[in-house]
């Protein structure tokens, strides 16, 4: 079955950096567009970033452009999210999932457990 395992979250001060990882299995990872999403307390889950199957197309939410970078290593079935210049408003549980290539902000399939990112002011 499809499994997505996120890791790399933690507590960091404003301006700090974190690198999240997501290991996918149970599907053809090499051919899957992947995305990162986040959900802050009391808010709906929102799109953060997405990457096409071969890494040639990248998409970002306006709130993270210039600060976050999505990448992938298909040999390791892993997608990454490098987060720099973190702000308190980036505090959320971060999830990865498959996305639709034509609409990269749209996820499909089951979610993993997520990884908590907390940015202190």
C-alpha cells in the first residue's frame, strides 16, 4: 500500500532553517509529481510547494517563495523541502503527498503522519 513518511521537523528560532524529507513507497515514485502541504492549528491544510516527476517544474505558494526549495531524489524515493528564513507563521504540521501534474496544488491519495515544525519568535 502507499506509504508516505515525513521527517526532519523540529523547533527552530525565527530566521533558522530546517530540511524536511518524505520517503514514498507502494507506488511508482519516479513517475509521480509530489508536493508539500502544511496545516497550522485551527486552519485548513494548504499547499506549500510541488515538483514534477523529473524535477524540471517547481511550484511554490506565494508565502514561501524565495525561502523554501523543493527537490527530489528518485533513486531514494525521497522528496525534500529546504526551509530557510523561517517565520513563526510557518509553524504547522507539514505533509507530503502525490499531486496532479496539471494542477500541482491538488493532492490525492492518503496522507502520512506529517512532521511538526515550530518556529519560535
